[in-house]
């Protein structure tokens, strides 16, 4: 009973994440990669993503505070962020990154700052969502794993 | 041009030349002068009218000239004749005059009297046809009048027959021809005309003529000829006076000119045509008519004058001839001219018509050309549109399908689930369709290129079959594949496209077949004619024919017993094929060497089904895109009908051709040939390794008995078992198998004892004693040997009840569901025999990722990406398929790891990286490798050991799959690309190229 409810909760929550556009099918793929040999794969990758993103966001903030802004560097950072967000399927972050890079190309400081704000915002959103998703699943990771295997095609 | 032409408007020759040039020079001239064409025609007609008039005139003038010539010659002839006759008469009168002077004056007494004269003249009248009569008048002076009158006994009378008045002299007629006897005693001097005549005659001494007057007797117009007669001989050149003195009398004759000329003309031809007038023109102002009518009718326009000389220099005469009728209209000339005009008119019109036609055709041609260009443009636009739209549709479709998949994950009511599943199926169908349309567009644009890589044909066929196994099993249709042993294991070609062809054909067959079987058969197209002589019956008993009739229903010797459209696929032919192979089995080693001499191998693939067939009317448009048998087909069976057209294109691209035989309600057989390259021996032996890995070798040498009543099916089963290296025998029924086993068991011991007995469900069920004999079989085995053979049931579909029954009957071991695939059979046998469970069959065996797993398993792969997360994900994905993954976070790190010699099998390279991007890194790696290869080739010892060169497959990982990026990838030495994030299918396609075909020599 408990398990079924948990499963239900997890699936609902995840579906809502898809619907709100936080995640895309890449996240599904990611989950597919997880199996017995690699049970913590998703959590591992997601935490890597958090780590990396936070670093990049800090770097970006610092770079934009400079007197003379090095757009190339900012672009490289945003590219990184875009890559990792697309890898885990955080598509809203990814989209903002695309806009960010455009501003970068135009060397538009204000646009960049605005985008940075947005990226931060999206990032913290997706982080919260993912964390809560994992909290849903953490207590019963094994079960969830099997469930997700069963449910997924 | 137009101006120039205008100038030469009235010059026919120029015009003609121009027109001819116009027709010859072709469209430019005609086209440029199209507005002038009617004017040309008009001009032509006018010129021709002018010409024909001219011709008419010329001919007419010719005619007139000729007419004139004829007239003048006729006239001259008449004049000459008249003159001749006249002078003959005159001469005779002259002779008469001499006669008179001789016999009347020189003789004394006179020898001539009236009587003699009359008789003589009458008798010589024929000599003077022109003279109506002659008379002689004596000169009598007044002093001698009385003497003369007395002597003759009559008085001299005047012309009016009165006694003559007194004159100086008289000229009374004393002799006369009888015709003119009425003038005897008349004084000739009394007549004005005669007197003048007489005076002139005696003065000149020659014949003289009067002007014409009406003659006394006949009242015809006539002239009188007078000739002087002299008494004494004249001196040689006498004077006028001397002549007058010497004159004795006058001889006169009357010329009746009218009857004379009439007579004369009557003798001549053309009398009717011409009108003749004779005039005395002595007085030039007043022409006196001698003959003919004064009031002229006849043709006044044309006349001819001829001079007449009657011997009297004082008188002048003339003959005038005219045509009786006016010159007749010259019909010849008129007709000629008219015909000429008509012909020219027609010619002109034809030329005009031709020109108009040319103009029209050219206009049409230009229009067509324009339309063609537009159509081509439309076609290009269509292709572009298709490509774009297909691509654009695919993106949202992926979203839809993904969402549907997620939706199906959620808790749904059964109805909702049904709806969602339907939507998903439809979506998938749509994606397939779009892919097909894209393919078709690509083929049409000629952009489809085939690759040439070695591949295993059999495993592809197995894959395709497994794709349709679910569907066919649900329908209860048997699906089977048979590949001739002579088909090489590995061939060079495009496996993807080959798979597509087979998938299309089999998919079609599955779609349209409700019962019976679908049978894919592959053999060499240059297969020699099956040998007739030794029919190697591989049956344990010889009587394979006895199930031709089973339970009254006609059974065909096909896979399932249903009739097939093409008999070639039936057992009769397959038997030969199999037999042939059996016979050649020993010689196959030798054969192989010979076979490999040729570079290519032509395969004949046929896909036979027992479906609804293709209606005869639809058979000729089967390969046309978007054409199905009829519109109801797509309603009943779905599909767009594009598949077969793509298949045809692909087959033709692969150098073969496709054909089919179909009988409605019986089935269809599609056959096609393809040309594949042969693999070289070296790579052949190399590729043997992964292939053998694919199919476990643990069954080599095992013996199996296949119990199946249908020889074709048995052959198929044997084909799969043989691939596993097993020795196979056939048995027609369980009973026979049992007895054979028993016999074998007792006679030869366990050596020939079968390890496995595979029983076809049909054979098991059909035999009433099936269960019993099986037990017997089982018991016998148990009795004689330690290890009993494993009993396996082969079935296409099986109900639970049957399954229970089977288990009860002794098939405890397992049931293999058809379609058979070597790998699946292997898995089942492993399970049954419990041999070598090195590889995990189960789940991995059954879904698609098993292939990827087998490809990547144990491979060492380097992932180069600067992004930590990406790296981790890529590594995770590859690890999932059993690869050993190592990571590098930059191009430099990768270079370091790939220093030769290294042990990596492949490298996945991110393109966009700081410091050194993927392209640069790849370039450097390739440089390193080529250096190493050169060194290696330099040292022959090493080179001879190594078969391959250093070339690590490098695959780009990129998020954008723009074509340009792909080109760039290839340019810098990469082998392919995978789109990020990884998709299984995508990854498989990229990786398959290298790991199947390129066994890594240094791993």
C-alpha cells in the first residue's frame, strides 16, 4: 500500500515536472541508464550537475562584475552550462542558456545580467524540484528503481 | 529584315529565295517575321498572278505570230499560183496572136476563118482555164470600112449593138470563140475600157489588162486582156509609131477573175479558213476590187498583202488575205497559265501553312519548356518541402511520442490506456511514413548513397524476422527464413538498406497475410541448374510424397502447406537446392576458392506469402509510389503504398531488379536480385570471430532429429540448426523418428544417438499416436542409453491447452516459438541442455539493445568531453552496454591517453572544448597514427605481422546535427558522429559500422 502510494506520488511528481517543462526526455534516458550495476547513477549525475552549475554560475557572476567583460570566457561558461543542463534534461535552464549566449554574442551587458538572473532562478527551481523528487524517491530507492523499470518502456 | 523584304516586294525571285530561306533557317526567321506571314502570302499570290498573266500573254503572242506566218504563207502561195496560171493564159493568148498573124495575114488567102478559129480556140480552151473566151478584132480604118463591111456582109456595131458612128478607126471582132460569139461584129473601140486597152496594147506590143469591170455575159467581175497582132514583121526595137502602123488587129480575152480565183482557191487546203480579196491598185487612192466582197467581215485585225504581177507593167494588182474568223481564244495558254497560278497558289498556301504550323509548334514548345521548368522547379520545391516538413514534423512528433510514453507510465483506466496506446501506434506509424517519404525524396534527388561495408546477411534476416515475430505469431502465420549455404557469410554492401528492403517486403507480406506462411529465401542467382540425376533423399524414409494429400484437402509442398503464387519456391525446387548443397558440401572448400575469384556475388532473394495477393489490374502499378491495389486497401490494411516504390529504387540502386508473381487469393512472391561484393579472405576469417561470438559454439557436433511432415519447413529448421554447427536429420513423423532412433540405438550404439529431437507441432498433432510413440521413443531412449535426447516442440502459436497437452506428452523440456532464429534457438537449447551460460541470454537476448550490448561489450572506449556532466552521462550510457569507459576532460588529455600504442577501441569526442577542440584533437591523433603507420610499413617485419593499420574510430559527439558539421567531422578525420544526448538507435548505427566490420586487431 505504502509502496504503491509512493510510486504514485513519484510518477505524478515526475510527470508534473515534464509538464511544467523543467525536464525533458533526456531525463528519462538518464533514468534508463540506471540499473543494478549502477544504482545511484541518476543521483550521481544530478549532483554532479548541481556542483558544476553552481561553480559556473559563480564564475559567471564574477566575470560579469569585471570592468572589462571577457565575453569569450562568459560564452565558454554558458556553453558548459548549456551542455550539462541538456545532458540531464533540464530544458528550461538550457533554453535560458541559449538566450544568454545570444546576448553574449551581441556583447550586451544588461541582457547578460538579466539572463544570469534567469539562469539562477531556473537553476534554483530545477534544483528544488529535483531535490524534492529525490526525496520522494530516496527513502525507497530500490523500490522506485524497479518501479521505474517496469513502467518505462 | 522586314524593311529589306519590303524593298524587294515586287521581285519574285528575291521573294522566293527569302521564303525558302525562311523555311530552311528555322524558327528564328519565321518567329521573327510571324506578323509578316499573311503579307508574304498575299505578295506571293500577287506575284504569281502577275507571272501567270505574263505566261498567258507570251503564249498568246506566240500563237499570233504563228497565225500570221501561216496566213502570209497561205496568201503568198495563193498569189503565186494565181500569177502563174495567169501568165500561162497570157502566154497562150500570145501564141494565139502569133497564130492569127501567121495564118490570117501571112497566108493569102487567109487560112483562118471564123469556123476554124472557133474550133481551134474551143479545142485549146483547156490551155486557158482563166479565160472565159477569146476573140480577134481587126483594125479597120474608116477609109476601109465600106470595103470591110461588104467583104463580111455586116456593118460594124458599137457595144450597144447599134451601127457604129463614124470614127477614125474601128476594131470589129471577126473571129470569136463560141463562148463569146455574141461579140462578133462589135467594135471594140466603142467600149471605153477596150479602147484604152487596145491603144495601150498596140503601143507597147505587150499584153495589157483593163481595170476590173462586170463582164458582158456572166456579170462576173473580170478583166479583159488585149494583145496586139502586127501585120508585118517589126524591126528589132520598134518605136511606138512603128508599132501602131504595123498593127493588124487585136486579140482579146476576158478573164473571169471571180470564178477563176474561186476555182483556184477551191483546189487549195485551208480554203475555209481564210478570206481572199484581189484588188487592182493601179490608182493607189482608189482600189478596185477584182475578187471578194467589198464589205469586209472576218478578222479585220490581221491581214496579209501579196503583190500580184500579171505581166502588165501599167497595172498593179494585190491580193489581201484575212482569216475568216477571229483568232480563237487560246485555251492552251489560258489553261496553262491558270494551272500555273493554281499550283503556285497551293504551294504558297502550303508554305504559309507550314510556317504557321512551325510558329504554332514553336510556341507550344516554348510553352512546354516553360511548363517543364516550372514543373521541375515545383518538383524541387516539393522535395525540399517534403524534406523540410518531414524534418519539422519529426521534432514535435518526438515530443508527442515521448509524452505518450510518459502518459502510458501513469495510472490510466483501461479505456484511457487504450486511447493512449492507439495514439502512440499512430504516432509511430506517422514517423515511419515520414521517414519513408524522406527516403523517397532522397532517392529522387539522387542523394541516397549506399555504403559498402561487410555485413552478415543471415543475422540481418534474423533481426528482421524477430521484428515481425510478434505480429505473425498473433496472426498464426508462419514466418521462416532460409539462406542457401553457398551464400557467403559476410558480404560487402549496405546492410541498412538491405534490411530496409527485407523489412518492407516482409512487412507488406505480414500485413496482407492472414493464414499460411511468409517465407524468405536467399540463394545465389547464378545457381547452376539443379542436378536431375542423384536425388539425395535425406529422409529417413523415402516416401515424402505421401502427404501430398492429407485429409482430403489438397496440400501444397510449401512451407505451411498452403498454395503459393510462385511454384518455384515449393519443395521441388528447394529440394534440388538442398540436395545440390549436400552434394557439394565436400567440394565446398575447393568451391570457395573458385567462388572468391569473382569479385561480386549476385543474390536472389524471394519473399513468399500466402496472403490476399494483388489483383490483376493493380499488378502493373505496384511499384508506383502512393499506389495501392485499390483505395479500400489502405482502409483495411493501412499504409501509404510508398514502401514498395522505395524498395524498387533501393534494389535498383543495389544493382538488382525486383519482380513479383501474384495470384489473387493465393499469395504473392516478390523476388529481387542484388549484387554484393565478396569479402576478402583475410577479413572473412577475421570477422568469423565476432560472428562466432554471436552464436554460441557449444552445440557444435550435436546431433538433432527434426520431425516434420513438411519438407520445406524441415529444411528451414535444419538451416538454423546447421548454423549452430549441429548435424541434422529429418524424420517424416514421430513414429518413424522413434523407430529410427530405436534402430540406431540398437545397431550403432550411442554414437549416432540424437541429442535433441525437435518436433513440429503439426506433425505431433496430426499423428494420432503421437503421444504414444513419443513415450515409446522416450522409453526406448531410457532403455538404451544413459542420456536421453531432449524433446523440443516447435510451434508458431500454441494455446495453453495444447501446451499442457504437450507437457503431458513429454515435451517437458521446452517449446520453441517460431519464427526460428539461430540466436533464439541457441538460447533455448542452452536453457534445455544447460550448457555454457557464459552469456546471459534472457532479457538482453530479446530486445534490441542486445545487439548493441554484443557490439560494445568488452570494448574499451575513451570519452573526451570537457563537461563533467556530459562526460558522466556518456560514460554511463556506454557502460550500460558493457563497454569499459575511460574519460578525458580535454583534447590534450585525450592525446596523452592515445599515445601509441594504446588499447582503446574507439573514441567519442566532444567538438566544442576549450583550448583544443575536437577537430584539432582528431587531426593530431590522425597525424600521430599516420606517422606510426609509416614507420610500421617501413619495417617490413612488423608490417607483416600486423594486418591492420593504426586507426582508432573517432566519433564526434555533437548537439547540432547540421550537415555542415558532419562534413567538417569527416574532413578532419573523424569516422562519424553521434548526436548528443545519446539515443540507443543512433549510437548503434554509428558504432555498428566499426565494431562489426572492423575487428580491432590489437585488442
